[in-house]
């Protein structure tokens, strides 16, 4: 018997409801299983456009409060990401609390799959940081509401190369806006986080003749980027102080904050990481004031979602790449709107995404 607990977290009920109220979520499911050690939170932010699709992140959160904050922010981002990409999907996300290297087992992932199944299709899961296509195979053993399966299982495989391609075309669009040309040859581009997305991005940038700098906490990733793509390694957090044309954050969120924005010496920030702005309404305008063009994260990193979405309609990577290329034009449209309305780019992108959700909500309210 699956035990479903929609219960109070250690942070206290009022904290949870305060946090839920801030982002206006539809439903949050707390999943606990003593046998496998599973502690997970599934957050469905908005299902106006369709079922909520979003990956499952496994992370060693310092506290339950940090985990719930992450899942709420990430699931909201998914609503905007799907909406702005023209997909008929809602926004949702899941987090599993724990160390992905030591705690992840087949049983834990399958137990998680049972919780996903209990939501009856309102939530569709996929891989994310700390989970892999192999993990999704285990989830698939318990539910059909999962995408991002290996290609050998009829899925789209790892979405990261498609995400990286979207970030690459997004960097080109941003260069077009700032430099008048999207030619990246000779441009100094700093990539932080040389993981599944970052490494593919470095490959694209290197091919275009960009002068790539890399930073990561993982030495072997840095060595690989240096050896294979001639990237210059920047030690520690030196990327924030380095002169460059484009900064591409591809690690974790909240990287753009009071401390880091003051140090940045770039003309563009355009990277894959989710929730790059620590506090959107503060750090979006702060970048604008500094004259730094910011590519809204949920738009520029939508390639992975576009990729898994196409599993629904019969997977075809060429189609997914072609659809991902549209990020280029959408970004230029957002930049125009932001200029016209004199607002920061994240606000312009949010406005466009919310407009689509609201328009379709109106359509659905009619007979
Ligand atoms: P990943 O785990 O493969 O890579 C993350 C990399 O960041 C790792 O190499 C890690 O060592 C590095 N890192 C972690 N903390 C760091 C720090 N403090 N400083 C420098 N480097 C650090 O993850 P990924 O799949 O490449 O995703 C990267 C980001 O892009 C995440 O924010 C993810 O949510 C977002 N994203 C990924 C996809 C996708 O398709 N994989 C899609 C959309 C958004």
C-alpha cells in the first residue's frame, strides 16, 4: 500500500501555506516512504495549458524548507517555460531530498514512480539534476507519466544536447541584439557549470570560433573542456571578475545576486541554469541598470522541455531541434518588448508567458 502524506513540513504549516500562496500553486504533494528512504515533493504550479511536466531533481538540500522553496520556484518556472515555448503543457516539478550518489536505488525511484502514478497524469516527470534517463526507466516501471526515456526505449534520450543548442541560439540572438551580428567568432564567452548542458554548449561555442572560458567545481570536467575544446580554465569564482562578452551560467540557480552582479564584467548573461536571478524583481532591474542584457532563463533553456514534449507526439530529434531554434526569434521579440516598455527582460518574458496562460484560460472557460 502506497503511503501518501500531504502533511506539514518541519518548517511549520504556515510557512508552507505562505510559500504556496506566494506563487499560487495548484497542488503540492509530499511523498514519504520509510522503507526506501524516499522523501520527495511534487509541486504542480499551473495546469491551464495541459498536464504539468517537469523533471525530478535529486539534491542534498540543507533543509526541507530549502527543498520546498526550490520545487515551488522550479515548477513555476516550468509553467512559464511551457507557455512561452508554445507548448500545451502546464508547469510542475519534483525534488527528491538526498544524495544522488549514495541514496538512489531502483526501489527508491520506483517508489517515487508510484507517487507520480497516483496523480493520474496531472504530473509528468522527467530527468533533471541528480537523476538520469536510467532512473526514468525505473520510474516508467511504475507509471506511464514519464518522459525523457533512453532512445533505446523509444524516448528522446538525454535532453541536455537540445537544451545546449537552445542556449547556443539564444546566445547568438543576444549577440545580435548587443553587437549587431550573431557571429560568435572571437567573442569571449564564460561558461560556469560544465555538466550535461555546459559541455555541449562549450562544443558549439568552440565550433563557432569563440574564445571560451570555463569554471566548475569538478576538475575532470574542466580538464575535458580544456583538452577537447581549448577552453581556458578559470579557478574558483574568478568568472565573476573576468572581462567577457557573454556569461553563460550552466550550474545551479540564484547565481545572479547582490554580490555577483556588482562584480560582473560582461555585456550579456545567457545560460542554461534555472532561476538564475536570486530575486527576480530586484536582480532583473539591477542587471538592466548595469547595462547587462539578460536572456530570461525559462526561455533560453526550454530546449530540453521542447525535446521531451516531442516524445508525446512521436519522438523526432530533428523536429525538436527545429522547434528549439525558435528561441532565437522569441528572444529578439522579448528584447524588443523590454525596450519598448522599459522593463527588464525577465519581466517582459513573464508577461508574454502569463498572457498566453490567461488567454487560453479564457478560451477554456467558453462552451
Ligand atoms: P549537471 O548536473 O550535469 O551539471 C551541472 C554542473 O555544474 C556540474 O558539472 C557541477 O559540477 C557544476 N557545479 C555545481 N555547483 C557549482 C558551483 N558552485 N560552481 C561551479 N560549478 C558548479 O546539470 P545540467 O543538466 O547540465 O544542468 C545545468 C543547469 O541547467 C541546471 O540549473 C538545470 O536545472 C538547468 N537545465 C538543464 C536542462 C537539461 O536539459 N539538462 C534543461 C533546462 C535547464
